[in-house]
């Protein structure tokens, strides 16, 4: 299944007195770039989170945001350390006396000193926390992957529709090409015959020169290759995942053939169709940039 590089997934799970929320979103990127935002308590799982995300995406700029909120009081409290506060007060007074300055010790000042007031958090069950985090990531990851698959199917249908349109335009060139060559042959033959009517230049010689010119201006090879690339791109889209790079290469080759047709064609109608083909190929390439 074709996947887009744009996706979003969100999951919330509760357990062990807490709620873990995981959000995963991604946009286009040449490689797989994962950015994580985890609460301080969960920073130790950063590497594990990145590895889990890689199960759901091979390319794209992926942002993972994890938050934790308490569902019930968790026993967190503030501890006052009187011995530490007394030490600070003692040395502050000593500094004032030794330097001949007035004492300016306040409650606010002491409270701001390191280790006077500390936040005590109860020990958590790390295994339960890790299990809850993994479950939340799995659920968000599945939704994230599903959204990329759904968007990928839309891209696939759109690209196939554009490829079908390209096929019709190639058919226009194929239909016009023999007419173009015949018209040019007739005009050139008449012109040469008119100019060289009194010479010994034979019709056979003129025909040989026309064949050489026709070989230089014929676009049959380009249209055949263009059709082959169109068919190959359709088959690639049906193959499944991780086809973005191959599709981009095929689009470049299609554009190359269209450019050659433009440079060789000495006909307004063919040139106009070739320009339309290039325009459609560019639209296809823009869509392909979204495919993983």
C-alpha cells in the first residue's frame, strides 16, 4: 500500500494513577528524521521511543510529543530542611559581621537557597510506566500509520488519473507525428523541386535527404519510452510501500523524454501537447514528493 509522508496519530491511556498522551505527526522529508519531546521523568526512554516510531515510518520529518498528567494525588510533597537553612543563616550573619554591613536575612532569601526546600516525589514503578508508554505509542503509531495509508491512497488515485491523462496526450502526438512528417515532406519536396527544377537532382536523392531529416525529427522513440515510463509508474504504485524514490526517478525520466520531443518537433501542435505533458509531469512530481 502506498503511504503518504504526511500523517497524524494520537492516543491517551490511563493506568497506575497517571494518563499518558502521545501525539505523532509528520511531514515530507528526504530521510527519516525523528524529533521527540518527553517529560523529564521519561527522558530515559527516548531511544526506545525512536525505535518504536521506526516501525511505522521509513521516511519523513516526524515529531513525537509525550505528556503525562496525574489522574489522582501521587504523593508528591515539599520537604523543609531546617539544618540546611540554619547553616545558610549562620554564614550570612558571619559575612555581614566580617564585612561591616547590615544583616539582610529574610524568609524569602532563605527559602530560595538550594536544598532548603526540596520537592519529594514518590518512587514510580518503572516497568508499569514503560508498559503504559509503549501501549500508548503503539496505539498512536497505528492511527498515524493508518492516516498515512489513507492519504497515500488518495495520492495514488490522483497520480494514476494524471498518468491516464498523459497517455491520451502521448496518443495525440503519435497521431499527429506521421501527419507532421508527411506535411513537411510535401512542402520540402515542392520547395526543392521548384528551386532545382533545371538541375539533374533526382527524386530519389531528395527522398534520401528527407529520410535523413525525418530520422532526426521523428519522436516515435520518445513516445514509446514515455508510454513505458507511464506503465512502469502505474505498476510501481501498485507494488506498495517505499516507492517514493523510484517514482521520483521515473518522473525525471518522463520529463527528459518530453524535453526531447519539444526540441525535435518542428510542429506547433506537437509542441503545445509536449508543453502540456511537461506541465502534468510537474504536477505528478509534486504529488510524488508526498509519497514515502
